[in-house]
């Protein structure tokens, strides 16, 4: 009887070696271990044997059964690994180096810097005010203490329209309306006026790489009780440090602007050399950045606010200049050109 | 304006003060100083006074001379010199061997075959004028060998103050005013200006002088004769040169010197030409020749100085050729006047002739200065030429006085305005040093504004704050945040809508944001076959491309589409910008803010592109307002609109904009094969449209039934509208599953969705509604596709 077992074992080994797929393996499993399988049949033979023979044969046939089962399961893993490898091999090695074809939209660079500034101001409780581009002489000049004979009102600077209105030459044109809009809340509830007003401005001048007749400014005001020069400097330093995302040094010099008193030219330490002096700052270490000052009492008065009770500061930022500085745009005319070779590069720039 | 530190030192003792530090402080406290600072005389050394002892012609050159000069060192030095004005006995500037001049070192070396041990120098070579006609002719008494720098004020520091930063400071248009600032900054006293007493001429006859026009504020004049000297002293000429002016002759140089020193422009007339001075305007335009020989068109607004009825000078701008000082002038009439600032500025602009004088007058000069300037002029003149003689009384017509300004304020005001603690002592010292009269008692200050600050610059308390703080130094401020109560802020609805719309258009639809100008581009429009439409214009424009304001962004954007046809096969542009839709009933511009979108494609059909844009807008409206959009056919009325495919965009029945296809002619001019579509939305109307917000509906627990029906129809709206004429409670939605066109007819497979939140529907009740819908459509001529 022992021969049957060794024959069976040898036969199994030979057949197993030839197996290539899990179906064939399943067939073999059934052929040996199934209800009608050869090992099962051999076990059935056991009943015909004596008790002693039974014991010996039983051990052998059991060992065979276990060995067959083990080898089948071994083979099964082996086949599974092979099949997985085949599936992996089927997928090619993708050429990631192929150029990308994506279709990214873009914001106008002015929108990007404007948003960056607005985020800073909103975080400090400023409202963002929109204003028209066509304004009256009163809005642009008269109401902001620019007397009749001031050069800014001359025909060569300002675009006047046939009906006597004009294209706003400065965002200051919105100041009077903003005071009138919020004065009630200031006077009755003590709510300080905090507003920024970005907008497009126009000046009649010949255009070249650094001059445009159409450009963007952003002006801001804060009016309340006891707003001081100290507050103004603190605010400008804090605000500019946020806008430029670094600690900015500011320096104030007297500057003359009819709508403020005192008025200042604000310099910041040069962003390129950090203040050591370089060609960008003409080796002075400082960059003239924005005019600012304490709002002129006449301007507050004209806006219906008593300058004896309230004070405030105002500042102006050249958004166009800021965008050019930030992105290294050399020709100001690119901004209004609609040229996508230039403009499509300005995808989102949230920091 | 160039400032000479030597000149300043005439009025302030600057000994022991770091000049560069002082200039830096001046820039922060008073007015912007340009970056370049000039150290005059820095590159000059070893130049001494020498006498030419002999002059021999060079044997082989007509130009060169062989000189022997005595430089005071006890020997004669051989020099080869090419100057035409050499003569024996002449004292000149001599650069010895080893001297430094104009960046070179003088060496002993043969010149044209003869030894030359030094160089005789012109004024230009020494750097004190632009005269290079010959070598310097030194007339001043001094021992030979004297260093030129000991004889003349050659070493100087010159800095330039930005004129723009002096716009509001008429007092700073001369060195004396700058010296006052520097004295305050350096905390040193300001010396008085040396002048003569004019009252001693009171007994002489007055000049016939009359102001006949309100534009002249003050006119002071005096007559002088017997001036023998013709050349200004070297030091005076050096200062003029360093400050950017050319020396001409003694009188011209003196008037210029006075202007640079006090900021008061002066003019010298030949007395024979101005017997009867009248200041007035003329009724009619006329031509007037100024002393530079140029004929200028003066008009009825130009204030003139006249000899009776003959104009002799344009007030505050320039004198006339005919009344100029000439060789045989014996008596001169000296003018020192002030005029209305705006009038001078306008005249200078009109004449396109801005002079040093007009630049000062347009700043509102202090009329108090006119007589002081005459007294100072005469002081300087007598120093130079003691034989000069005053032959008239000071004649002074003072027609317009600025009001005297006195301001009261208390310490609390200063503290509140500055936000820091500035001492009483600093306030008093600063204002006093700047020339203000200060009375201080307790917390109260009473300040008298000096006349030279009272013409327009200082008129209110806030102006005083500037004086105090700029000298205190903004760098010395302690920075403090505000202490204001907290309030929530609300963002403007339209601004916020615009921001979100930009995000959707860029991030979801990959469009590119652009900006375009506010006017219609005449030339560009023409190229694309579009018309410049009637609208309000800029006044007096001479450029048709910058003249008529745009009434729509579409055509300016189509121009931008045309610039980009080579950028990509497909792209989209958008702009949120302003347009003016004519005038409102009050005569003011009807300005609107619009969103304009254009799509360009070389790969898609115009129909596909049109639907792409339509869906884009529908999604935009759905996203921002949670509202459906509907369409209304429009008649085209602009040269850029396609005659057929133009639709109004409506939210809740109200039109917010339009969508259209570019006119085929325009489209072909942009690109022969591309499809171009556009839309324009009024942002105000869009903002005002009521939004629905999200209304949550509990999902039904019961199954719904879908029924697809194919109808023969041209437009889905015909089917949709008819079905919606009746409201069926179980009909949840109407959609389109497919559109099929076989050339002859078009069929639209309409998908109806039935359901009920409370129960499962029976097939019978659904079929009943379906039958009714089919029947209703049939009645409208819309049949099921068989």
C-alpha cells in the first residue's frame, strides 16, 4: 500500500509542476483532494487494512494529504503573484516628462494686488468702497480743499467732459461722499469711519513705458475722536508690513497735498537692498511710496464733520505702481493692453 | 533749486556741525533734498595766484606762447600756454606741478618741444564758471602764491532741493528762507540780513508810479545812477554759477543774486524808458518782444508793466527788449514787486514761458519783502561800487495787504493732534526760531504768523501742528494704535458679487481678466468694421482715439480679442469695468458698471461656443443668486452684433444683460475661421436681482418615474413653456435627454420626472398627465416624433 502513496505523491509533483493557471490548480485540487479525488480515494482504501497497517498507512496518507494541500496553497500564492505581476506589466511606464496641457485662467494683476491690500484692510475693520469714474468738479477738487487756481485743475492734467464733469484724477474724489455716507454713524454712535476706496484714475498725459493716462490708486481714510499723527504712523507701518509681508521701516517727510495738514511723503526702506542702498532706491536706502497726512479740517468740514471734535488720517497707495513693483512689470502699458502673453501669467496669488 | 552751504553760512554759524547730517535732517523736516550732493572744489588743489612775467611766441605755433610765471616761490617757471588772452603783468590761476585739477595731476613735461612746468587755468578748468575763452584774469589784490581757495570761496557743498516740495513754501525760494529752517534745525540763531536804511532818500523826488490793476499787489521802485563797475565780484559769480545761473554783468548778476538769496525777483529798467510806470492789462491781444529777443503773444489777461501806455515788461515773467539796460544807460530804475500768484502762473502757462521769476511769483510771495529786497540790493551794490548813487525816493505802491494771521490754541489740542507729549518749551522754541511770534501762558498759546508764511501756507491751527512736529522729528514719535470702539463691518453687496464673479470666471471657466480704456478706440474700431457710437466726449480732445467715451465694453474687448488671435486656438476674456450710457435727465453722465465676456475659438462651431457662454452665465447666475436665467430674443442695434443670434439675459423677468454672436463681418476681420461670442451684464442690475438662497428639500422616500417623450420642435422653450402652462403637482422637473436633427426636422427628447413626497405613484395617474401633456402640445402643433 505504501507504494500507492509514493506513486501518488510522485504523480502529484509532476502534475503540479506543469500548472500555469489558477483554474488548472483548482482542477488538480479537486483531482487529489476533492470528494472523488485520488487522495480521498486512497483514504477510503484504509478500511480494508488491518489495524496495524491502518495505523501506518493512515499516518502516511494523512501526511500526503497535508503535503498536497500545502503545496497547492503554495502554488496558489505563487500564481497570484505571477498574475499580479502580469497586470502590473501590462500598464506602461507613463512619460511624466510630457508637457502639461492645462487651461488656467488669470486675474488682472491689479485685481491681485488690490485683493491683497483689501484683505489687510478688511482684517483691520475697513470697508471697501466702490466709486464712479466720472465725477464732478466738486467731488474731485472743491470738496477736498483744492482751490480754483491749483495746478491739478488745469486742463493739461485733468480730462474734462463736454458736460463739465471730469474723469477722476485721484481717488480723493470719493472722500466727500464717504464722509457724508458714514457721518451719521460717527456722530450718533461713535463709529469711526474706516474706509478704503480703490479705483481707476485718469490723467491727460502722453503714454510711454512709465506713464499712463489710466491707472489705479487706492486711498484710505480713518476718522474718529482723537485720531493722531502717532496713530497714523503706527497704522501705516503696520499696514505696509502686512501688505509686503515683512517688517517695514517707514520714514515721514513733509509733503504738500491740499487735502491733508500736515501732509507727508512716506518712504519705506528699500525692499530690494533692505536699506543699504542700490540702484532701485538711487542708493538712498529709501523708496518714496505713498502720500499721507492728517485730513485737512476744511475737507472734514465739507463732509459734514466738525474738525474741532473729530480728526482723521488719509493715505494713498498707487496700486498700479505696487503691481509693477511686485511683479517686475517694466512697461505700464501692458496693464491695459489685453495682451494675454503678458496678462495670462497672473494666476491666483493669495499668500 | 540749488543751495550753497557757504551762502547759508552767511546767515547761520555752522561751525562744528556735520553738514551731511544737517542736509539729511533738512530733508526730513523741511523739503526733499535730491540724492546727488556736490562737493565743489573737492578735486582742486595746488592752484595758486601767479603773475605772467614774460610772453614769447612759440616758434612753430600761432596759438601757443612760452611764458615765464612767478608763482610767489622766488623763481620763474616756464610754462607753455595756448590761451589767447595771455599778457605780461597779468595775474592768473596757476596749477603747479603736482596740482590736482579736473581729475588730473599736473606733471612737468615738455609741450610742443618746450619744457612746461605747470598750467595756467581758465575759470572753467578751475570749476567756478563755464568761461573757457581764456585763462583766468585775477584782478583782486593778493600776494603771488596765494592758494586760489584762500582767495575765493571755491570749496562749497551744494545740494538740490526738489522744487515740487516747495510748492506751498514761498519763503523757501531763496537762501535766507532756507537758512531760517537750517538755523531752527541746528538750534542756532539766524543772523539778520544786512541792508541799508532807505528812509534817508525820502526827501528825493518820487518815481511816477501807479498800480492800475488789482492783479498787482505791491510795486516798489528806486532809481540809481553812476554805477561804474560792470563785473560782479568773483565770489558772487561763483555762488551764482554753483546755483545754476550764468554770470552776465553786475546789474543782472545782482538781481539774480537777490532772487537766489531772498526769493524776490527784481528787474532793472533803463530809466529813460520808464518815466511813467503803470501796471495794467490791455483790452486787446498784442505782440511783445521780451529781452531774449522772442516775440510773444500777450492777451487781455496778461498783466503788463508799462511806461504810460507802452508795455515794457510782462509782469512777473520777463522784461522787454526795448527797456533793457544797455551800454549807454546811465540811470536805472529798480523794480521789486509782487503780483497775484494765479495770474502769473496762468500767464506763464499761456505764454509757454516759465522763468525763475514766474516760478517764484506763482507760489504767492510775501509783499512785505519788496522794500527789504531793495534795501538789500543797495547794500550789496554799495559794497561793490561805493560811487553808485540813489537818485529817487523809494516809491512804494502797496495795493493789496494779506490779512495778519493770529492763531490761538491750547496744549490739549497739540497733544490730541500729535498723540504724543511735546513740551511747551519745544513748541515755543520751534515757533520762535521759525519767526512766529509766540505768547505762552498756562496751557494757552497765541501765535502770530510771520508775513512770509501768511500768504497761503499757514492759516489755521493744523498748520501750526506741522511746524511743531516736523522740527520735533517724525522719527522721534512714539507709535500708538487707535482706541476706537469695535463695530462689525459689512461689505458692499456689489463689490462682493463682483469679487465672487471674478473667482468663478477665472477658476471655473479659465477666463482671463483684462482691462481696457474708457474711450472708444476710433482707429481700432475702424479696422474691425465697428462704428464709434455717439456718446459724451472729452472736452477739447485732439485725438479721436481718446475722445468719445465707450457705452459698452464689448467693442473694446473685441479689439483685445483681435490682438490675441495668435495666443491660442481657444481663449476667453472678461472685464468688469465702467461705461457711460449717455446723459441722465440732470445732465450728468449715466455711468454703469458692466461685466463683459468674450469667447474665441478656432476649434468649436459658433453654436457650440454660444451655448458654452450661455451655460457659463447660467452657472454664474445660479452660483451667485441661486436663480434660473431666462432669455429673450433681441433686435441687434450695434455694428458688432450678429443680426440673428442676440438674446437678452433675464433674472425673474428683469433684463440684466445680453448675449450675442459677433457680427460676421467683424468676426472675419478678427479671424477668418474663428467663432466669437460675447455677453455683457449690468453689475448693478445683477446685484439688485433677488437671490433665492438655498432651499433644502428632503429627498423623497418614494420612487420617482421618468418618462422620455420625443417631440418635433425647433426650440425647447416651445415645449417647456406649453407644459408649464398647467401646473401638475406630481411633475417634478422637465429636462432634455437628447436633441436630434435629421436634416428635415429637429426632435427634442424631453425627459419628464414624476414623483410624490408622500406616496408611490401609480402608473395610471402618471399616464394621465403624460397624455394630457401630449394633447396640449399637439394643440400647439407640436407632435410626438413617430
